[in-house]
C-alpha cells in the first residue's frame, strides 16, 4: 500500500469518481476498487473489503457509505465528508437539471441516449473487479462455498443483503471457534494497524443533530401537513429501512408517492428511475426526482419550480445525512475488529459472501442492460427474475461485446474505456438507431 495521498490529490480523485459512478452499486464499488486499490494503491485489498463488509450491513446506499468510509480512512472526518459529498453531488446536480428539463420539455430520450454507451463500459469494469476480488479473497474451501451460497440466496431467493452477510459471518465465526488456527491466519491477513481518527464521534453527533434538527424545524415552522414536512419525514424513514439497496424499497416509494401522497403519476416514477439508472451516483437519487415533482405540485403555486427545487434538495438532504452518521458512528469500532482473530475470521467469511453479492449485482446490471423484459419464476421459496430471450437489445449486446474487447483484450485504462464506449453509444443513437 502506498503512502496516504495529499488531501488535494484525494479531492481530485473523489471528484472524478463522483462523475464516473455509473452502473448502480456494482459499478460504483468496482470503480472505487479500481481507482483506490489497483491504480492508486491508497488502500490495500483487505482494508477495502473490510470497509465494504460493514457498509453492506447498513441501511442506505452501500457504495456511497463505502466512499465515506474510505475517505475517513485516508484523511479522517474531513476526508469522509468530502468523499461522501463528492460521490453524490454530481449525480444530484444532473438529476436536478434533468428534472427541470423533464418538466419543461417532457422528453429526455436524447439525454438518456448519451449514457447508452457508458453502460457497456461499466459492465466490463464490474466484471473486471469481480474477477480480481474473487481471485484474491476466495481461498480454501469455505470461502468459495460462501460466495456461491450468497449469490444463490440473493439471485434465486431474493433474501435480504444483511441476512446473507450476517449468516456468512456467523459461519466464519463458528468455524474459527472450532479451528482457532484459521482465525489466527485470518487476523494476520487482515492486519492489525487499527486507525485512530480524532473527532469522529463528535462528527457523528453533528450529523445526528442536523438530521433530527431538520425534522424538528420542518414540523415546528411548517406543521405536520405541509408537503415539505411530509417529504422530510417520509424520506427520513426511508433512510432507516433501505437495506439491500435502492431496488429493495423502490416499490414502496412508488406506492406511497403515487397513491398516498399523489406527488407523481405511475409513468413518471418509471421515467425518474430511467434517469437515475443512466446518470452517475446512487440509484436512490431517484427519490430526488420524486421530491421534485412533489414540491412542484403541492408547494406554493406562485413559484412551482422554486418549490420543486427546494423539495428536491430537502429529499437528498434527509436521505443521505444518515449515511455519514452510520459511518462515523461505527467505523472506529469496526476497525478495532481487525485485531481480533476470531472476529477477523468472521469478517473474512463476510468478504467471501460479498463476492457473491457483487456477482448478483453484476448479473442484475448485465441483464438490465442486455434485455428489455424479464419474467418472474416464483414458488417454493424461489423469486427468480429471468430475461426473456426475445427481448434482447442487439445494440446493447454489440456495445457490451466491444467494451469487453477493449477492457480484456486491448486492456484500455479507465478513461479511454469509458470515452470510447460513450463515443460508440453516441454514434449509435445519432446515426444508426431507427
């Protein structure tokens, strides 16, 4: 592992990651792994995966929380705050701009097409990261079994992420209790250089105060029936229960936003999801689009776009504030676990399960890129979403194949890979698409 970078160098890298974080959690985790571990060497494999393990257990967007954790490891509280903000800021700005265009123009097909080629590149980056992480972490017989088990549990049975990774950790701890030497090896592999970052608990309390203070101010100043109070309370509650990523709660958001609060129409929810899927940042940023339309339709009638913008900003504020709280509250304690052999063995088992989690995310992303329709197979505990063969997107398949050649055969770097793929996508949309 190379020495910690200067804060200015890290700032530039987090800004770049924020603008390139396409592809949902799989693509974002893969991007951070490639930049922070492989290219820069600022974090070693064990520490990166140790942080990822903890983030997988938390409610909210795990990739954004991983950015906060990594930034905290490198530069303490200010590093975590900057990394977390820069991870979501580009996507939030893009979603806000597109929300304005959506309301004013009503058609964003061309804007969506600009990101068409990037999806293919992101899929190649995800597969690269998955293969690299699997090769370095799946040792012996137990860890490959846990990785496969985690993948099957998620893909075939749709079990919650926390249940899968906690189950793996329990198995790893139990095996370590029976075979202590395995626990010692896991502890040595993880390393015991526990970091100390002054002011972390104080920062956690500040974020807790900001979060709760926002809700108290909304209720006290506007009352419980105002649209801004509804938005603040609803998305704060959502931030507490979003285990398993954005897709675990999107159906709930759509139901409440459409039927209960009447912030938007059913088709508009699908439009917002399409915007979030094709722009940088966490997929949960779709909530900003929901809040935007809620403020537009239920705010002050004499300034609808201003009300919409304020509602969108409020939505993002209450949705992402808890992410900083969870990391600053828990990361120092999670770091101490690295020096405990038995607990390190449990975390190594969680790492193996996380390989299965990333594989599931990669497959989900790939199927959504390559196929327009999926069919459900349920019963006997199964909850499979398999692609419909006739719905394959030929153009996407061609772009994905070319991206894999660029990544695995020609071994292009990150920026050339994204640039060439984006160019190919634009060529398709402008000159070849019907």
